[in-house]
């Protein structure tokens, strides 16, 4: 009995002792999960309202995805891209069709997809647009989060992500998010791409002004610049559409995808674009040992097929309205502002009440897991398999935390 009581704090202490402190997790030790629920080592259940930053859009251990992984584990897990395996073509074809693009380049992590997009855009700029060699630049937005590699943090405006990791990679121009005039003014003859999140997740689920994304699309077309949409968090059903860009009928030149593409089982990312863009790459110029491996492709094929039905996009849209209604009812009662798009919400708590971290700690005590971002802002991103009753439960527990 005493041993059981000490299991959770011991695991937390060991994690603190033996791992680099690049994360500050809540003191919860998860041992199993199913659907929208997590269970810790002491048997306490938690409603998952983070979903692995959208990596678990289809919930924990979705039966169709688990079956695909099990079947592939018994056959073949890795070949490298030196050979072709029997899952590869189906994955690339079906994802390309979902995106409405010609080609797909599979990688592993979201940051790898972003790095790939940057490389492709630069090469396209030199070979197709005729940009001065070595002078390509890419326009990005303040408040962005595209990953944590050295190149990516070079254009971050988050000092926690950026400070003391220099020297920084040149070739990026940062403009205010949502400001079309500033973006237009930043484009010059050597600009090869505009790289944006259609909704800024890490910043607190910030939705740009209506008309901004269509304006970016128009300017990129007029100025012969690629529009790269980082849909790693916002894509694949999270916002109530397949892609967040779909809400305004915008089609970028390049999609960067990840997180949910791996079904919460394996890391899978991809770049999708037409042949006139991705076709600039030739053998030996880019690659990945694990990118497009058989296990990843087998799971991702099933992810694409789940999305092809439209069921999860509809669930996200419909349940997102319920979430919105519940959260908006708390504005003025502890919440200052809420931003909701599908099953994705950014909540600004009155900073006089508590920090975002404190709110998440109190929610965890009440059996709901969420994640703070900056200051007193927290994010909610439950799996798309969540039910109406579970949404109501999450909102009720948040209300209790705010009024306690």
C-alpha cells in the first residue's frame, strides 16, 4: 500500500533527476489511455484536453489505427528510402489526393517538415524564380511557432525559444501577424516564400482577421512567391475542416503536415505541393532514414482514410460550437477572452486570478489535463472523439477552477 502511494511522486522525482529540464510537466504520471481519457499510475482518470498538441486528434488507441500498426509490426517496420516498400505509394497517393496536390515528401517530425519546406522554397527560388544566388528570403510572422531547430528559432519572436542559441540563420523577415500591408511591404525581388500558421497555436490559438489569408494568397500569386501553410497543429480536422485554410477557401502552394498524421502512434510528417514546386528536388539533395518508413505509412494511410470520410471534420465543427458556447459563458467570470475554431480554443484568464500554469494545475486536480502557453493563457485541444457530455464536464471543471 505504501509503495503504491509513493509510485507517482517517485516517478516525478526520477524524471526531474535524470532528464534535461527542457519541459516543466504537470506532476501526473500516465500509464494507460483510451479515447479521450488518460489513467495515471494510481488509477485516477483524466479527461485529455491537450491531445498531444493535436497529435492525438483521433484519440488514444483508435482501434483502426492500432490494428494497422499491429498488422504492419508483424510484417515490416523499416527499409529506408533506399528501397520501395508496399505501403509507400498508397500513403503518398492518398495524402496527395486529400491535399489536392501532385506530390508528397514524407518526413518524421513537424520541425523536419518546416525545414524541408524552407529548403524547397529556397531551391525553387533559385531554379525557377531566378532569385540572386544566396539571397533568398522568406517572410514569417511575429508570434510564430514552427519548431525548435536552430534555423527555425532564428526567426522566432519567443525569447524562451530563441535566446542563447545563436548565431542565427539569416534569410527571414518578420512582420506582425495579421497585417497584410506589412507582409506585402516586406516582399522584395529575392523573396521566395511566405511561411505562416493559418492559426497560431502556441501563441494561444490566435485566429487572423477575416480576409487576411485570402489576401496573403493574392499577394503571393501577384508577386510570384510561394505561400507555405504550416498546418502541423491546425490541420487534419482540428478546426472543423480538413485544413484551417479551408475556412476561407485558401489553397497554399505548400502544406506542412505532422502531428495527427501519425495517429498518436508514430511520428509522421509530410510536405505536400505540386510538381512545379517539389519537383525541384533531385536524388541526394534531401532525405531521411526514417521518413516514409513502412510502419509510419501503414498508420498514416488509415489516418488519411479516416479524414476522407469527413466524419472527424464534422465532429470538430459541431462539438466546437458547443465548446465555444460553454467557454463564452465564462467571459467576465474569470475569462477575459476566448478564441475558438473547431475543437481548438485559446483562453485568456484574468491575470489577477491566476497564471495559466496555476489554472492547469488546478484543472489536473479536478481530472482535466490542459496546457498553459504564455502568461495567463491556456489552450484546449481535446481529441475529436470527445463527446458532448465530456465537453460539458471540461467546461464545468474550468468554471469551478475560476470561481474557487
